[in-house]
């Protein structure tokens, strides 16, 4: 299960534990953000967005739009990284 963001993923793991579901035995959980995911127990697998690259691209796009309001729309792809930790496991057969 992909959960946005770390705090919600942590809460979900705790909720699972209260219901005697094991992570990753019964359910694999992937957090999105990776601010504190690695500090939890079990450490959460997480998608980590490249914040600096996203920020730079956003500022550049805003500056370009202010300089040329009629500029065509641009799409930028900035790929995140995946940090695999103990909250995920391969599917059971």
C-alpha cells in the first residue's frame, strides 16, 4: 500500500499492529516523502521526491511565466527515488 505521507504511513502501521496484522507479513507499506520513514520501527520503504530539483524547477517555471505570460504550458518530469526498507516484502505465493 502506498501511503502519503510518512506520518500517515506510520499511523497505518500502528493501526495494523493494533489489529494483529504484521507489516510486512500481512501488508507491505510504502510511505511517500521519506522525511522520517527510516526512523520508524519497522523502517518504512519510501518514495523520496528530489525536493531541491522540484523547488528549482518551480521557481524557474514561475519566473519564465512572469517574463512571458503567453508562454505555452510546459511539463517537467522529475523522478523520485525508492528507498527499500523493512516495511515491504515480496508477495506471498
